[in-house]
């Protein structure tokens, strides 16, 4: 029984559930206190001891089935690092129950089966890997909450990072101060560090294919960047227009719904990135500085219109950086009317961004300012 | 008490005893509650509003015949309201009374002692002479700092007061924490608790609850009403009806002399079962078009 519980704990950790050693000990103590050993009771007890989150329940069910329903699986030869670690764990505490071969087989599972790895990590490690576009309305609010939390966490981390840097003397003030002492610089003057507040310009594709995706990304940007800098949002289908004022940072989801009712971004109704970039170039190129970052949000499906890469090159020369977030998988970039392969070389970074963990990856690689 | 000992020998015994105190629980709830009691661990209960999280703690304290100490959480709750507070007025009076015949060192030593301490729910629960039941309700409403203050209590059954020292629990209280999942609780807190998720009850359990509460009700009506509520919950509602609201609705039906779930009953549901205008409209519309009534069933 002890091995099964430890195996279960390892499987759960594998799947991303935070299971601590005291919790494993609790569950063993709980099992010892049980008056009867039937599988449903054991499952209930272990669940209440090891899993403290409703969202992880399905992960638990699968891990439990693996750890308890097959007490003697075939020993796996290809045990990797994972199985070695698990073996150490289990061997140390393993009681006398179960034959030696069964024990070895049990414990080799987490690392041994290559197929088991994606099964545990992909489907159920919370909401991180749920694709934005297929998010169920019920889960959506929760996912937005996760996005907000991730963004805030990152904003505070980034803040620490940018505080570093050496002091620089301010010669003008140094000189002026020294005059009072007859030209002897008694008092040193340092240049005041400007607070690092990057401006983020977001250019987003408002065509229908993007709607499911926008709330998440905008939520992220408004929680993340709005803490550290200024955000302006521009939307387009084929004509670019500033939509910053329409978006309420406190209720991004509703704002995005309202966007759809708005004219002014669409003339023909076919997505045209080239024209949008042209519009941005005409109206806003003067505002671009080294401290301005452009984030383009779109699937780059340009309906075979002209790409407008010249404008993109111009932006790159003026702005601090251009990043492109594409809700499509990298595999489909450049297929059909996707111009992503054309645009990617002009960006400092192009990311596929289908779910929260990919969004996280993007933010990790960012260095705003 | 003899009965108490036999009652808690098994989860089944727990189901029965809680049943006698007006709480119908399923195997899952009973097993986890039983475990929490055995291991003397706090029990963290999550679930939608109105599925009987608080009620479970109440029934348990009833059954154990222990005092229920309840801490209702809200935003801005702080330690002076939750753990302890110095009885400032009493301290002042004491200082005035001792004015003539004492020096400051003595007074200072005197006024920071237990007799000047006002015990708030958390301190109360561990200093109580008999074992108590502590219910920390809607823990998700408070901020993370407050959660951190709970850790010492939940992990070690003790509270540290800087001026006095550490107060250990005479008897570890049975602790129930409830949360509506409006916010994720911290890992540190979860680690110290057993976890129980209570969902909306199954039709059988809900029917049992209705029968328990209204012993005179007809079986037929009870199951029809419960079926109706279960169907209502499957709609896309802002707020699904809770058990308490089911009971309200059934009570209203009985008062109105209705003995079947008909149009009148649905109208009543509009004011007892659902509390959002949008939800009520939806229900009325659905029940008008769908086959929702007993008399439409042929």
C-alpha cells in the first residue's frame, strides 16, 4: 500500500499537482486509521489528503487508476531518470507488501513509459494548457483569473530586474554645486534615474477568427504592462484605429464584446495587415521611440493582400522592439494565406500563443526596457 | 457518552448520526469527515454557494454536542477581530487603580496578562475548556496575509501573542474552513488541511434532504420537485439554485397548498429558487416550451 501511495504522489507531481511530503505522510496515516479497505473509500481518503483543488480531480482519477488498479504491471526496461528517482523514494520506505517484481514494475511507471509523460502533463495541469479558443464559457472566467495572476506575478518580478544598474554622475549639477565651494566638487551629484516606463503599442487583428483569443491576451497586457508602463491599443480589420479608450482595464472581456459592434476598423471586411501597418505608419510613426514596444496580435492571414513589410522594417528601426503573437500553431505558419513566415524575420520575437503556458513563455522572454 | 463513541467508529456511523441531526451526507463527505476527525486535521470544504458547507459544521457540532465557534470572514478582517485584542479600557482602569502604590515595571508586567486579553474566535477555540468546533466561514473573502496568520493555529494548534508567549490548545478543536473558490487559497494553507469538495447533491440525496426537512410531504411531490430543481441547475444560469433555495421553494409550495409541480409552482420558483431576473426569464421560457411539468408528461 505504501508503495502505491508514493507512486500515486509521484504521478500527481508529474502531472503538475503540488503534493508535499507531509501530505503523503497524512495520507498514509489516514489509511492506517481506516476501518475498512475498499477501493472507493481509499480513493476518497487519498483524494482529500493529496489533492486540494477541484481542477486537479480528473488528474487524480487517472493517476489513482494507474497506481492502484494495476498492482502488477509489466516491468519496463526503458526506465529513465524519472524511474530511478521514484525507485529511490519507494525503495527507501517500501514495506513488505507485494512481491519484488511487482514492486519494481509499479515504480518504474512514471518515467518508464514515454507515452505516459504527455498524457499527464498535457491534459490536466490545471488550466495552463487549455487552448484559449476552445475554452468553455464556464472555464473562461477562471482562465482569465489565471492570466491576471500570472501577469501580476511577472510584473513584480520584472520590476526587480530593472532596478539594477550603476549610478551615473550628473556633471552639469556637479559643476554647478562645486561653484559654491570655489570650484571644488565637495558634493557629488548623480543623475536621477528615470523610472523605466516603457510604452506598449498593441496592434491587434479584430477579424472574427481572433475574437475568442483577444480577451485573454488583452487581459494579460492590461495586467502586466499597465503596471509598468503605458498601453495603447490599435485595432484593425483592414483599417487601423485606436481603440484604447474603448477597453476598460477592469472588464476586458466585456470591452472586447463591445468592439465587435464598432465600425471604423473594417471597410471591406477582409483582414489586411499591409493596410493596417500603412495606417499605423502614417498616423503614429512619429511617436515611436526606443522605449516603445510594438506587439502585433494576429494570425497573419492576410488574404493575399500586400504584406507591408517595408512599414514593419521602418517600425523596427524606430521602436525598441516588435513582438508578434500568433494564436496559430507554429506548424501552420506560412501555409495558405498565412504571411507569418514573411513577417517573422522583421520581428524581435514571434511566438505561437494558444494557451496560458505559451503566454507565460512569451512574457518570460520579454525584457521590456 | 456511550453513543458518541460508537457513532464515530466508522464513516457509516457518521452518516447515521449526522442524519439524526438533520444533515444528510453521502459516503464521500462522511469518509473525509471521519478522516479529519481521526487525524485531527482541519477540513477545507469548497463548493458552490448553498450546498451545505456551513451546515455540515453546524450539524457536526450539534452531534458532538460541542460549542460551535464561528468566524465569518470578510474583506478587511484583521487579527484584532479574529484572534485576540487587548482589553484597553480594563488596562486603563487597572493603571488608574494602581496609580499610588506601584511602579511602572510591575504595572507593565500586570497589564499584559491573560486577564486583559479579549479572546476572539480563534483564540477562543483553543482556550475553550471543552473541545470546540471552529468554523471559519468563507475564507476566500479575506486576503492572503490573514491566511498566513491561520497557519500557526492550523498546523500546531497554538497562537503566539508577543507580550505573553505561546498559547497552546487545551483540546485541538475540530476546524472547518469553507471557501466558495472566489480565489485560490495558498498552498501552505491547503497543505495543512484535508480537502473536501461538495457539489450540488444528486437527485436521491436532495430528495432525502427534502423528505427530512418536510416529513409530511408526499414522496411523489418531493421527487418531482427535486427533478425540477436538478433540471433547472442544468440551465445556463447566473446562480444555480442551492439546497436552501430548494427547501424554500418546497416550503412555499406546501404553504400554497400545491401538490404537484405545475405552472403555479414554477411561478413560485421565480421568487424562491432563482434570484436573478435573467435566470427567472430563462426558466419561465424553458418551462413554457419544454416538457417540464407533470401534466405535460403524457
